[in-house]
């Protein structure tokens, strides 16, 4: 099976957080508030990065747990 929900769920949540921060930036959350804009920009960059790292770690753990022939 290609899609393993238990492997991809944390990464999916991290990507969703990054997408939400992009939406907040587009909606003008940082207008006049540099702190909120900085947090949203950090979440935009770190969300997908952390998501990819989490998926890679959980995938390698899952593949190591499979029985070898």
C-alpha cells in the first residue's frame, strides 16, 4: 500500500499549518503587526520542512519494522 496514514499524518498536519499561515499572510494578518507576520513567515517555511523530516523519519521506521524475506 502506497499511502500509510500513520506515516503521513504528522507531515500532513505540518503542511496544513504552513498552508494556513500562507492564507493568514494573504488575508493581511501581518498588516501593522510585525510579530504576527514574522510568526506566520516562520510557520510558512518551517511547516513543510518539519513535515518532510517527520514523514522521512516515520517512513524509515516503518520500513525497518517490515519483515525481511
